[in-house]
């Protein structure tokens, strides 16, 4: 095989790998975003109302 062709194929494979890993990381970040939760504390009747 020609050296230039092998280098070109390696560069293309590298670019495809970089694009795929970027997409995977973007999808993973979207799944890991925290959800907002509303918490209601139970009323403590022994201390009175605030």
C-alpha cells in the first residue's frame, strides 16, 4: 500500500473516532444532569410555627 494512502486512512479513522466520542460524551452529559426536587420538611409541632 502507498504510505500516503495509509496515513490518509489513519487520519480519517482518527477523525471518525473523535466525532463518535464527542457524541457519546454529549449524550452521557445529557443523562447525568441533576433533576430539581422540591422538598417539604415535616412540621415540627413541638417547636411551634415560624
